């Protein structure tokens, strides 16, 4: 019961990583307030998850709705101790030579500004509690090309630096700020990015799961619970000496090229050397 007596606000909690986090934090004793645009699923979750769960419709691209979510959480429960800025989506897929200004602005609003405003409007409530923890969802896309669309990747890189600077500014109030960088996790985000229907989504998730299992040293696909557990650690007192940093939860995907961990694939040096010199 790591969070007994504490209030946690989680955005984007109706599915995937957010849903797993909502359920884990509830099991660990927290009162959870979820903000999400999916009103139907949020209402259904209120019936299924019990009295420790609250839902408020929230479009994180709108600052006034983020402010209202944080104020609602504090009013209903007496304060806020933990915030998990998790809401997001793949966003526009266009490359830099085709993306429009409006598409770029939408991606930044959804993936970066939403986190900044989540911190901004949670901080006064955390200060009133004498401190707390903020966790932000970034991505392996923050580090290098090839893992996501350019707007998404740029926004997630911004989340990492925002996390560091916010941690420095809020340390005086005993507020810790950290980020999680998921690798390929089996959620519907990839299918939603391309507008897949239900059957197509299932097929895409199956293929992604199979591909992810062979794309990193840990030979299985990531699942939402992997990220939820990382979020719970960073939000808990066990991480009381951790701030301004990030945790990679990617099955080792960024440790190096496939040849560095797969004995069946040649390493970079082996690939260029003549066979008798290997």
C-alpha cells in the first residue's frame, strides 16, 4: 500500500499505460482522479473501480480543462500528492518537408504543452501538501530518429528537458519531477495513429508484439504494466532521492545495435572486417 492516504491524478487513463497505472495506484491505496477525453469509458470505470476512483472529462490540449482537473482533484480529496502526466497519442505522421504548421502545433499542444500545464496547475496544490511527485511520459523517441514521427519525437524530447528544468525549479517545495521513456509497448497508440478499425487494431498489435519481442535484448513485448510499475516507483517514497531524471523502460532497445546483444547477428566491426580477421 505505497500510496495509502494519497491522491494521484492520472491523465489519459482510459486505456493502455494510463489504465494500467490507474488500476495499480488504486491497488496500492491511492485515491485516483483520472482525466481523459473518453467520457463513456471514464463513466464506466467509475462503476467498475469503486469509491476510490474519480473521473473528470479533460482534453489536455486545453489549459482550462487541465486547471479544472487539478482543482477538482484537490476539492474532492483535500489535496494532490502525485501527478502522472501521461495523456497523449501518436499525432501527425507527416515528415518535416510535408507537415503543416497546424499539425505541428497540435502535436506540441497534445504532447508537450499538456505536460507543462499539468505541472503548472498541479504545483500549487502539491506545494500546499508540502511536496509531492510528478511523473511525465516521454519516449525512446526522445533520443534518436527512427522510432516515431518527427513531431511526436521532438515533443517527447521536449518533455525530457521540461522534466529536468521543472525538477530544478520545484525542488525548493519538495516536489520531485521525473520522466519515463517507454519503448514499444503493446497498446492501441500505433493503430490509432493510422486510423485502424477494431479488427485492424488487433492485427497490428499482434504483429507489433511479435516484432518487439525480437527487436531488443528482453525477448518479449512491453506491456502497459511495465510502465505502470515504473510510474509507481517514481511516485513513491522509494524514489525520494530521485528527481530531474528519466527511466528507460524499453527492454534494452537503446543499449546498442542488434549485433551487440544478438549472437546470431554480426556486430559493426564484424560486418566490415574480412572473415579471416574477425
